[in-house]
C-alpha cells in the first residue's frame, strides 16, 4: 500500500474523515511487523510525511485541534539491518508506543521463554535492549510510551520437571494458543 501513491492517499484520507466524524482526538497506526525492505521503508516514510501534511492541511480552515498521531512499533526498530524510517517518525508522530511483548510465544517456538522480558543479559530480546536501540537510532525518549502486557503464555513442556526459561516444549498449553490473561491465570491457579 505504501509504495502506491493512490493507495497512500486513500489510506490517509479515510481514517482522518472517520476520526473527525466520531470526534476522535487522534489516530494510532499499528506497525509492529512491517516489511522492512529498504524500498518499502522509504515508502512508509513518505506515507508518514503525507499523513501529517494532510492533517495539518485540514486544520487551516478549522477550529478543531490537530489529531494526535501515534505509532505502535515493534520493540526493536530494525530487522535484518533495515530500520523504521526514523527521521519521518520523529517529525510526524506525537508518540511511539513500544510494543514490548510477544518476544517468545508457544505457537512459534519449541522452548519456553519470557514473552515480555524487561532484561535479558544473554540476548538482545528484551525491553531494555529495544528501548536503547530506539534511542540510539534517534527517537527521543520523551516521545516513547512503553506498552506492557497484562497476560502471559503457557507451554506444554517436553519434560514437566524441566520448567525453567529455555525448557524444551511441544507447543501451547491450557488454551489453543497458550495465551492466559490475568483473570484466567488467577482462576487456573485455584
């Protein structure tokens, strides 16, 4: 969508109209798993620039306040050495919500892992590492909002006596995808 100018225009105009129609104060773009090829990221940067320009243009003959633009982004700002378009993000978004979870889930891996590790001294899969990476690539900390989970995951262990982080697992437990929200965890523990 971002690489086609006509598609970008439609994508930009429609949510602005809906936000104004229903009295929203802003728009949030969830861009947690972007295609990080260089060409696509350049087009995404253009999309962000055009989106902010369209919002500002609509304000010229209006008494309304500008729409707040937020981006929900992956905990790491880069993948395979290609980064989100950081300059465009800094210019155009009021806030960036750092999605600091889904690091390890039982539907993707055959071992247990913290799906929202704050620190992990043995790898770069942690919230601390991700935040430092966003800052090192130029996003000011004052524009960041940290997204924390209110849920966990359950794995079916290969050996129930081996129940620490990194234990071999065969997939999800308890629910179809292994996800367990607080209320469910509380009742499950009883």
